[in-house]
C-alpha cells in the first residue's frame, strides 16, 4: 500500500531560487510536478542543476548538498536555459533523469510520473535510516520524500546539545500524518575510539565535557544501559578502534554495515581514524565496504549474534536521508517500538540500492535452526529488485562465499538454492550491484544454525583477530595518555583483552 500523503506536504508554493541568478526580470515561473501512476502528487527528492551546472537551491524547502525535497508540486523562479534533473524516492521507486528547457518569457511546466518498483510495506517490511543529522522540523517532508518509515534524529552529539536550553518534550517520538515515525532524542558519542549511536533515550548523556579518550566510551555505554534496558546502542561502523571493547561488553545491540562512508555517488575511500584495511586485500572504491563486512563476519564467527544496521549521516556527509537503510519485518501494523522489536529479532536486511527479500526454509533472517546432528539442508529462496543490474548474488556461510549465484541484467528476478550445514554457525545472502565506483549492495541479517551441543561455534582465527586488535588499542592508549588517564582507562581495555583471550581458549 502506497502511503497517503498529507495535504500540507503537497501544497504548491512559490519559491525564490538563491544564488548567482541573472536579474529578476529574466526569470520565469516554472512549475515542477511529480506524480504517481494515478496522477496524484508524490513527495520526492530532486537533483536539479542549472545551465551553470550548479545545484538549484530553493529557499523554504529542505536542501542538502545537491538536492532538495518537495511535496510533489512546486513553483520555482528560474532563469532561462537548460536544466538537468534526477528524481528519486528511495529504492522502491525508479530513478528518472532528463533535461528541462526553460524558455525566456514563458511559463514552464514539467510533469514527471515516478513508477513504483516494489511495495515492501505491503509485505510487512519497513525501512529506517539510523544516522540522520537533519533539522527536526524537516523530518515529515524528508520521510515522505524518501519513502522512509522510521528515522531517529541525532540531536545531541558530543559538545552539541540543544536540550541544555530547550525544554525536553514529554514524548520524544512523533508520528507524521502519513504514518511514519521520527524520534528527536537520538545521540552520538564520537571520539577517539569511534562512534556509538544511542536510541530510545529520555534525555542526552552527559558527554559534552568529555575528552577524546576520557571517560572511556564504555562508561557512557554502561550508564545508558543502567538507565533502561530498552535503550538501543548501535556500533556506527565496524572498523572503529574501540569495536573489540564494545563487543566484549555485550551491551551493543547492532552494527552498521551500510554506513556513511558509502555514498550515492562515490564515497570515502578510507577508514577515517579507525582500523585501516589492507589495501591489497580490499582494494579500490569497494574496499572499504568489503572490509566493513569482513569485520562483521568475524564478529559473527565468534558466536556473537548481532543484527546489521544502516545509516547515511545526511546533514554531515553528502548522502540523502535514507540512502543507506535497514528494512525490518514487522508483524501487524507499524509502530515505533515494533520496528525495534523486529530489528532485535534479526528480521532485517540492509541496503543502499538492491531490495533483497530472502528466506531459509520459509523463515526470515534472525531465525535459529536447530538439529541434534548434521548435515542440515536449508532451502534458500528469494527475490531481488534493483534499479541497476546485479553483478553478484552470494550465499555467505561462516564468513565465506559458499555459493555464487549468477548476476543478472534483470531488475526484478527470483532465485533459489539449497545449502548444507554440517556444524553450528550462520549464513546470509548478499547482492552486489554492478556499479564499481562505489559499494552498492544489500545483505540480509544472519540466519543461525545450531547442531548438536556446540550451539555457538567460535572460530579461532576470528577470536585471535579481535584479541590482537584489543591489545593494539591498549598499547596505543598507553603511549598516548597521561598517567592519570591511563590509570582510569587501561583497566577497561584489560577486561576486553581478557574476554577475547577466554573466547580464544574456547575456540575451535
């Protein structure tokens, strides 16, 4: 079912365009409309570039970097010339590109029909972007324009905390007229060890005065969990320095594998101040994305069961809201709590392009298959819908590709195969799009397998990987910190090293 759109989002308005435009006398009124198959106005995102190649930035509408969002019909004041446009509405809709010629002295009109490729809400799948830095007042329109169902907004972030002067609302979660949800109390602790995202908070954590390494990020994590077990904590990217520390704590709830280094066009080909990848093993524009998933797979190989998540960092990095998103399956009507319950259960796939629906023996991701002895044969079935060709479709078991299903030039196709599991572990399905200039992919959450008594098999190489990483991080801090800070912080890292050493002793 396509979401109905509130009238306030589709009202026509006259917009003045900022900029280096010619004198007002040369401008004309131009009406842009985007409609659905039934000719109803459709909120969407528009990348509109003028004759000078610069993005058109209408005043009064949400704008970021190279695009603006509007409710389906808008009047612009534009100078004559040829304008190039791209119009999108999240991955469930096609992408339309074209040129719009604005003639001098004439009213210009352009109506574009945007076709829907898939309706995942009708199947119980609802999308969220867990890393949004856009203004709270823009969220109803941004959610509608991106066909996004859920978006916590990062309002407090290190030293930034508007709630020190603004009254905290009684309810932090808001529902839009068309049934979408956003929360205004999400936060981020981003310092020397990396970034943790916090959701479900009633108030910000007191991190404004924190130094780069003191107090430890784990102290704030433990404080949050003491406030309420319902608070959700996300590892924003797997290659942050303190990932072994956070995983060892057992207090993180998800890990972002479709993250803000992956952009709609290109991306950040580095790991910032996180753990750098080996560029020979993971080269080129796709290297960062593949290194991200390698770390995630190693965590799963240690017997940790943590669902994947996704975030775009729109408002800081160039992505639109919802470019990286997580789809969660919800039984019954969507509510804000029910979305998080679905993620906790692992009923999720993440994507920045392909839509990937897959089951194992008709069960959704997150399901645990149990057998007294192996092998256990699982029937994998699914469908991929994408605006571009798929270069590869893979079954990944215990961190390795065990079956590479053929890619397809088709934009909508079904697949099926069978996988044998002779020991406890996990598996997931991954689709990779054909654009080699970035890492555009989709991944299901893991399916888990328990065979015999050893239900959580621990891989020795993966446990050793995290133990070495934890020891490197401690050594780094020991050389950087003053004596007082070392006394406070290093024992926390010693506990993490012990966790990984104990895990390694139990490993196969």
